[in-house]
C-alpha cells in the first residue's frame, strides 16, 4: 500500500487524501477540529462498484450470475475499491484527482475516477465509472464516519426522507417501503428530491450532506461515529436497481458537504 498523503487546504479547512488506502479521505479539519473518525478503516471511502451489501455476494447480469467474496458473511459489502491502492492523476492545493482500474474479483474492466475538491466551507466528492469494453451494472456511494462528538454535545441528525426501505433479518431491503421510523438506524432511506441531511453539533458546527442521488443509508449504531452515505441505489441494488455503465454512458455521482460554524 502506497503511503502517499495529500493535504488539501482552503480557508480554515484541511483535508487528508490517502490514495493508497482505498482512495479515502482520511481526515477533514475545520478550524483545527477533526470531523472524521480516525483510523485506517474510517475517514470516508468511496463505495464502488457497489454500495452496502449484495445478497450472498451474488449478482446477475443478464443470464450470468457473478459471485463476489463474502467480506461481510453471508454477504459481500461496500465494493472492491476501498481495499485497493488508487493512483494520483493530479493534485493542487485544494483538489486531488485519483484513479482506480477495476480488477478481479470484479469481473469487468473499467476505470473509476474520483475528484476531491475543497472550497472555503465545503468539500465536493465526485466519482465516475467508465468502460470501453463490456457494459456492466454498478453503483457509486460514499461512506463517511463523522465523529459523534467534537468535544461537546453529541451530533443531531436531521432529515426528512420520503420513505424507509424495510430491512429484513438479513439486513437487506425486502422491497417494501415503509414510513420512516426512529433511530438508531442501519437503514436506507429514499429522498426523491435528492439527498439532504443536516448534522448539527450543538453550539459548534452544522454540516449539510447533499447529493442529486436519491438514496441515503444512515448508520448510527456505533458509539464513536455516525455515517450518512449518499448512493446511486439501495443496498443489493446491483440486483434490484442496476445502473448500467456502457461505453457511451459512464455512471457519475457527487456529494457535497457544506459546513457553517455555530
């Protein structure tokens, strides 16, 4: 694993980018306060070429059934790119662009590009998946681990989803949509107007997670951190809600985190 460490700066914000560790954002500091949980599995990583769990690691493309490694038995979880070293295509003081070529166990050739762009008061993450060979189903998402506390009161999660995906015993959506229920959550929600979730650390910081995509997984069952994960489809979406990457049509998605001091 390459231990390249890129630091982006804009205003009073600093972002650590770790290409060799899954192309992840390793840290985001605002005024010197770290917003992301630290550790090599944390920070924020792109979920690609799928998000969340695939049921029993199997997905169908036409008549072919592919088997992914069961890295969260009995399922496969969060794609392959987070376990890979990415390459740095370019970098400046406030932007980095990373690439990753899809390889086994993923059965299709393709390239993933991630742009990490820091502004004064916002961070925008954009991921694209392209192919010049066979078309294939794919998903894009992000898995940030925001610190539950920044030293004061615990974070409050505010959002108004249109529905919640009913979760089965196996942690996967059953296909039924229900009225959004109270947390704690490890659940997928639908926001047809686009993902819009506000994290408020009372008296300290407000951070809005937005995306044009309409699915978001919220995970707050862990004591140290909360996760707000915009994605292009629900868990097991390679089977239930596939988005095709074709030579003519790449798949691209982005999310922005915008913050204000309180």
